[in-house]
C-alpha cells in the first residue's frame, strides 16, 4: 500500500529507490530482519564497529553532563544535561543537528553497509534516514505508566525500521525497550479490540499491561536487555512496543536510529559529506527540507 501511494506521488524516485535497494542490499554484507516477526535482536558484537560507536555515545553523554566510570555511568545531573525534554521529565533527546556534525561517525554508522543494508533489504527501498539520536530515560516521579511507557505501534508510514542500541548495560531496573514481534502483535491487537468491544470500552492507541495479559500474550513480550552494544532492529509500525519504565536510581541511554519509507520531520544531516555516493545521498538528501530543527517530531514521542 505504501509503495503504491509513494509511486503515485513520485514514480521516478520510487523506482530509483527500489532499484538502488536491490543492487545495494545484494552487494553488501548485512543481517536480515525477519519479515514475519519484523525484528532482529543484535548481540554486542553484531556490528564490527560497535565499540567505536559506543565509545562515541559515551563521550557525548559525558560532554553533556553524564559521569562515567570504567565501563559504567551514573545519571547526569538534570540541571547540567543538554538536549530536549520529552514527555515531562522522564525522556530526553540528547543530540542536535550540530552534535551530529561534531560526531559524524554516528551518522556514518547509520549509513554503513551493515546497518543501512539491513533496513533497505527489509523495507525494499533505500529508506529516508530520519533520525539519529541518543535517548536518555530516567524514573518518573509517579508510578503510573503514561505515553510511550504503554504498548503501542508507531503512526509514521506503514512500515519502518528503528534501531535501539544500549549504550550501557540494561536490565529490568533501566526500563529496557520492550516489544512484541509482528506476528504476535497482529493477533494481540485483534484480540484486545474484541475484548474492548465486549466490555463496551472505546478503542485507543495504547494497550494496557492488563489487556496484554487478558488475551494470553504475556509470553510474547521481548525485553531488550544486555550489555552496551546489544540492541534490536524493529519495525515499530508493526510491533507493539514500549519502554522507559526506569526504576528510581537508574537510567537508560540508547542509540536510536530511524529509517522511514515516508518523509517525516527529523534531523538535518550533512548532505555534502555523502555527495557522490548515490545510495547514501538518496538516504539523506531529503533531510534539510524536512528537518524539524529543535522541535521534536511525533515519532520521538513513541520510544
């Protein structure tokens, strides 16, 4: 459906993106996301350059007020931490467009053969690289769960790929990114909607833990825990997900990358850096026109 819509809007660009994706994804080494499940869990050594990427992320965190140990960290003092506050005080986006120009290796990683190849192969097109960010989550003042702390699917386009990569070790205390693979999500959404109809409840886009349990789906939940460098590639348009349920005294920092099949507001990348590379240029050339500056795009509210 999205391909048909994109073709009507821009047939030449759609054909070119599909052609480049076929050539690119068959010529470079990359892992494959499961099409049925819409995800791929990644070990810390999944990407050869992950140690350098994680080191850069930790450096950015320290520059913005975080305190690092040998291989760990403590939460940054809120009064000194940079970035944009999201959803009250419990989630913050740390990277600006200027940060990405100072640390170009983060965008280079998002456009690497292994990372972009995975997204292009799954999506069947050279996607729009929409966002590269560091998401910093801390505990909320109250225990109730709100917004992206509740299960949901994302609204952008009909399909997309997001990377959530743990910068430091993440366990249950750190509120790991949590999701349900696409094959389970389809059944769960259907069953919860039936349950709501039976109970006379209106439909809403967030799904309560109690509803997931009521339809017997607790066993399908996957929590992305692990050491720094571990993570997941996931289609958040097809997979129910939530996160940032951080317990007091803990925090989570993750590298967040979003590849979209549709143009969305996001980062303004250094387009000149990729001039002469048809694939990378195709992935970023839209970004200046669709950039949201320092105003957070809707997808940032749903991690």
